[in-house]
C-alpha cells in the first residue's frame, strides 16, 4: 500500500507539470536599430551643438540703435555650418561669425535656404562692408575689399531698412571669454 501511494504521488506530480519541462522565457526584443551619427557638418540632418549667445548693437547714420540677438560661431565647424538649412530668420536675430584677427574673409551661401545680409566688421568694431540680399544656395564668394574680424548675418534687406552703411560703428556684448579658433 505504501508503494502504491508513492507511485500515485509521483505520477500526479508528473501530471501537474504536464510531464514536460517548463517552457523557456520569451526572448527579449531585439535592440532598436540606431543610425550612425552624421559627421558631415554641411548635411541637413547633422545635429549642431547649441551655440553661445550674444548681442550686437548696430548704430545707424542717425544714431539710432538696433540690437540683434545672435548665435556666436567661433570655430571652424560652427562657421562652416553657419545658418545652413534654416528656413527662417526673425528680424532682430542673426549669427555672428568670430575670427582670430582681421583678415580678408569671404562667405558663401551653400545649403543656406534663405537670403541674408552679411555685415563685415573690423576688429575696431567699424563696418567695412555690407553684402545685401545674398542669394541662397550659391557658392559665390562674397567679400568686401577690406579686412574684417567679424561677420554678422541678418535677414535679407534688414541692413538697408535700418540705414546701415560702411564706416558706422557696432557694439558687441557677450563674447568675452570666447577665444576664436583658427
């Protein structure tokens, strides 16, 4: 009787587990596919790090002050990328390109979708040239006939609208501590 009780217990234990080993846990889902990071700074899907901010105040021929809140491009990659792929630039905003010293600078509009005014500024903060209404998506070199250390890009037509001209002064606040890279 004892033996039959043991056999019944063993058989019922096997039946409760179905006589089969337990099923393995489900496999974890595959990791999500990640795209390789884009390293071409001129590519539309390149993710540009956030740039420092500053303010440039332009003084027109009548002494009127016109502040421009700017992103500051101070190294080669930032200056190369510039305002590429932007679809708008609000009045009162722009980008300030900062170089190490006065030199002959020229700018293009590669992958730039909106027309811009380019204001070339010497190290003594004097405007030495203005390229108005630069045509988008072109590789033409745009440059004044004098050396400059800064280039301010603003919405197209804004320079004429506020009465800017060569020889006027500007004020730049917020770039202290930024050391431009070659």
